[in-house]
C-alpha cells in the first residue's frame, strides 16, 4: 500500500525559490546542441525556430508560447492533458451515486469522509493525537520495541522495508523481500554530498515538519529538535545504504540476489529482532527471504540502540506527523498544501475534487479501478491495442533477425523471448475482489485516519497470504497495476507488456486520429515498451521473467559497449547550469525510445504513401511539456526517462528516415554523423 506520505509529497515536488533564477535565466544552449524547451520561460517569441536545428522546438513553439501550467500544478503538456481527462472521469465515478455494489459503496463512503469538511473540522486533529502521544512517550529501547510490536498502534515506522514480491530467480513464487527504508532526501548520497534536489527536499520537509509537529502539540523548540533528530537518524541509516547511482549499474540485479532462511536472516540482523518485527508489521514468516542490501541489515544492531532511541523516536514522530497531514481537518490540509506549493514555486491551488480524488485513489485503488473498467473500458479499445501490439511484435521479429552485431545463438533466444511476451491490454478479465474490506463511515462515527488504518491492514493481509504461494501468471493484479492510470510498461519479471486504459486519450490515442498519428502516439509507446525487454535491465531476464543470462559472452559485451556509448553521449547534455545529467540513469529509457522508433519506422516503410510529416509531428507533440524549474530539478534527480525535449530530438536524430525526409545535412542541429549515432538496436 502506498502510504499518504509518498503519494502526497511526490506529487508536490518543487523547487527552492532561491534555486529557480539560476535556471530561469534560460534561453542558453548549454550543451551546444538544443535549447531545453521544457523549462517554463526558456522559449520566447524571439527564440529562433529552425526545423533542421531543433525539431521539437519547431513543432511545439506555438504551443509553448501559449501554454499555461494549471493552478496548483507544476507542469503541463500532452501527457498531463491525458492525466487531466482521466482524473475528470474518476471524479465523476467518485461522485456518482447511481453506481451500486460493494466497490461503489466503499468509494462513496470514503468520498463522504474525505469531502465533508464540517465533519472533519469537528474532529480537528484529535484522531492524530493518540499516535503522537504514544510516540512521544517512548523513552527506552524496550519501550520503542514494544511500540513497534503493538498492532494497536496504527503509525509504526520500521527502519527497513518489508514487502512481498515474486522471486527474482524463480518468478513462479511469491516471497518476502527485505529492503532499505525510503529517505526524505531520497538518495543516501545526499547525506554526505548535497545536490540541488537534496536542498529542495530538506527545505520542504523541514517546513512541513515544523508546521505539522506544532499543530500536533509540540512547541517550536521541541519541533525543531525533532526535525534535527529525524534527519540525524536518517544520516545514520544512510551511511549503510547504497546510493541510488548503484541502481543503474550493470551488476545491480546480481547484487540483489541474497537469499536467507529465517534462521540465517536472524543471524544476519545480529541483535535486531527482525522476525518479530516482520510479524508485528503484519507479514508471516516465509521459507526464504531476499535481502536487497545485506550490509544494511547487518548494520541494524549498531543503529537500533539505546543510545539512538531519541533519534529514532523523533524520526517516527516526523514520519507519523507528515503521513497524517492530508487526513485531518481543513486548516491542516490547506497549510500543508500551501507550504509545499511555496517551496516548489507552484501558484494557485488544485480543486477540492482533485484533492479528494487523490485521497480516495490512494486508499481504494482497486475498487476505483473496478468502477473505471465497468464504465469506461470497451472491447473495441482492447482489440485496437491487441492489433497494434501484434504489428509491433511482428516487425520487432524482423528487426531482431536483421541486427548485424548479434550472433545466431543469442538471436534465437531474443526471438524466443519476443514470442513469449505476455500481453495485458486495457482491462483484466477478472476484476479484483475487495469485498472483505469495510470501515466505518460518517453515520457510524468513522474517521479518515481509521479508514486509512483499516485499508492498510487489509492490504497487508492480502500480501501476507501470498508468501510462499505460486504466482497465477494469468491474473492481472490491480493492486500493483491499476488500469486507470496514464501508463504503459514492460515488466521484466513476467515478460509482459501492459497497456493501461488511462493512457488511451488525447494526443496519445483517439479514434479520430489518422493511422500515422496513431503510430506517432500509441504506436511508439508500444514499440518503446517492447524494447524494454531488450534494454540493459530487461536483457538480464529471460522469456519466463527469471533473472538469467541468455546471452553469449561476446554478444553481451557488444551490447554493453553500445549501451555505454549511448550513456556517454547523454552524459554530455547540460539541461541547465549546475545540473548533473547521468547517461547511466536514463539509458534504459533512451534505449527503449530509440528501439521503439526503429520498429515503428519499419512498419511505416511497409505502408504505401505513408505521411511521415504527420507521424514525426505527432511524436514531437506527444512529448511537449512546460515545467516549473523546481519540478525539473527533482525530475532530473530521480527520473529514468530523458527530459522530454531530448526524447524528441535525441531519438529522431538517430534515424535516416527522419534525416532524409527533412533533408537534414552536416552542420544542422538535428544531424548526427552515422558513426556517432547511439541507438543500441
Ligand atoms: Zn519506458
């Protein structure tokens, strides 16, 4: 279950106002090739637009000049328009009293709890006080342990993450995974060397924490101390957590393969009572555990000590206070939003309906998804997607057959993997069953916080039941994969391509589009997703989704050399002065963009009188965006996708079809000499 902590704050990420001017000076082409047109204010009437120099800007300039970031938001663009239209549909569902059945009842009951401010204001911050008082009363390691063991305490934060997922090596079985905790500054490296993004997060959490803690009864002085202690405790943990940059290295998945029996896990954790914590959290003890970072778990006895009790207690107080910020009265909700908006440079406010939807979706993802499928999904949409996917797979096969740097043995395995890709298109055949969930509504004196606790317990029980059981590969699990989201993705752990219903609107796909526009929209998205089966991550999983090497050494070395060339090229981009752009961070998505484009261009080449102009323009239109400087700072720090102006220009410039169609020549901004091109496939 995503807790409110992450949902609320990840969406509202923005920038310190003091950082913004360094970017907003704008208009400077720092990397010597393309202007970063994604930053609001970088493009003006006077900005030259030459198709052959900067295709994305040429296509999107008129849109950019009139684009307005909606009130309360940090960005706008074609993807954001699709998200908007999805939200409008979901808001209608959330408020539609004519819908019946258990899912609709849960949604309406929760919506009433969320939207009735008179009811919430009458409760004030009282629902939060027992938790805060219980945490405040912790004064010894024994008291801390007892608090974490007591399932009547709703807000329990552990210095580790316990979750249930499929086994990496044997994807037919669910098992418990033990990971490292998420940190407020997001990356453990931030605790020793602070970046622009780290400064932003620190400012954000300090201000939010100060408000929430004082609202919940702490004095200014005590609140400041709690915040300082919370960051100090995170620094203790961060010293043993690998930096995010290691997640993009070639050996990342190999580094995760650490299996333990319950006895071995307990030995690894030294004196830290890890199995008791696991059961107190709500998961049963399974036969085996996968531990992502054993060095962190073995360091826990040094972190979880009598000496550090106050630091950990205050870390829990900070986390608990922040997690409840959206679930209490109007004053608290409003102040939290205002602080986040100010830090991030966001103007205006999102609507009451949007705010309510965010909470309803975070608590009831599956019931909301079921309502969406019943009202908005059609057999026709699914058939359209299956047809396009079949075309893409067929041409991908030809592509793999013709790649000249692949040996026959690896080629055969790659094609076998392609042929074995599972497809989940638009909606599941069997809807998720949350009929056993219930919570008290307004008429029974319920509270939003109590509903949140009931949902968390329910989801944990569902997860616990899965441990050591076989994976039903035909089942579409809406808990991890809601179709009402603007997304499409490849899952290497079951070799599946997944096209969500929420993405099928606006500039991505609509029935009125020409064939070329559909290929430029949803076609390139599908090509991109299938390419993930053969990016630097996907290539390490086999046709059944098992982590397993199916490459010959020679072919894998050639593949890695091509990926390294691509990453080195992206390292050279400087989206604004002072930004660190990491080619390794964006390499899987860049490989997928280019692989997908190559595949769709191969489909285009088979068509008579194909309208390349309409196709290329649509592709550039899909990725247009305008974002606030602060938002882009957090995006570049975390996103594995290249910035959108690069998704357009860096991708298209790799292909003869594009270069030839527009007559692009050496010296033009969109020209890359064939020997310098970086497409892996
Ligand atoms: Zn992708």
